[in-house]
């Protein structure tokens, strides 16, 4: 798995103050996507143990409080990302059970494979659905088009 960008402190991608990781790799190719540079899974930097350790350390920052980690891209549920994302979200929940994980994906919850469903067991909020240019609405919080849903998966 590769990633293009990491923000140790972010107040835009999800509720509260968060750490945000933008992974590479997406197979949806949505017309009008504002992150089309993340589609190619080979782009960016390898997501290695040092990067995972950094995220875990950064989540301990007092500014993150009870907030947490946001995963975007590309698509964290892109098949080539599943092993790395699963390992990361499991570790986040083991280390910081009080923190929440938000995940953006172009898949709808109904389309998820068994492996993708395994990942979202560790996700608190999932924004699902492909970006649709004809449904673009910049007034919507945390999503770009009206077909996309904010799905609360846990009480966290």
C-alpha cells in the first residue's frame, strides 16, 4: 500500500481534530474527482511500519483528544489497500479504544466484499458512494455529492 499525504493535525476531514491519511489506489475513476492524483496505487510513498508507528504516536497528541483517525484517498477499501488498512485500524482500536476512525470510500456499504467488511468492523463512521458530478453539493459536510452517505457504524 502507498500513501500520498499524511496530516498529523487536521480539522477538515471529519469531526474534531484528527490525523488524516490519504492512500493511493482507486478503481472508481469518478468524473470530477478532486483527488484523481490518488487513483494510481503506485503513486506516493510506501506505507511502512515507521509510518504506521508515526500515526499511532500522533494519535496520542493531546490536541487529538477523543477524536481520531481519518482515512481517505484514493480509496482505503481499494483491494490493494485492505491488508495495510486492516492492520492499521486494528492497531488504532487496540491502542486507543476511545478514539474513532472515519473512512471515505467509493463503494457503497451494500457493495462491500467480505474482506472490506472485515476492515469496517474497526471503523466508526464511513462515508460511502462514488462522487457524482451531477449531484455535486459543496454545502454538504464531509462529502462532495448528495448520493454519498455518512454512515455511523458504532456509538463511538
